[in-house]
């Protein structure tokens, strides 16, 4: 599942980054470019790092409003 639609970052990429030592959102931003455009994925990505995530429905509800996600996936 996509965590960051704007930059096409997947859940598995976030989890892999966590396994490799990324511990915060800034680390994800530096490594994967996550939450640098609209930022709506930040809460979900941070939740993955903490091990307690928001629901996929919340993420999709937030990301659907991102104009960049519509450009990339239309």
C-alpha cells in the first residue's frame, strides 16, 4: 500500500527504512522523500515507525485531497 502517494513511497519501504535504523519522520524525509509535498502522509508514516499506525482508510481519505496525487495517478 502507498503511504505517500505524492512520492510513490510504499509501506514496505517505510518498514524497511525502520529496520535499517530510521527512527523519525525527518529520517524518512531524508531517505525516502516522504511528507515533503502535501504532508498528509506524515501521521501514517510516523505511526508505522512507532508501530501503531492510523488506519489505511484515514490515510486514503487524507491523500485523496492531495492535488499532486491526482496528477501522478490520473
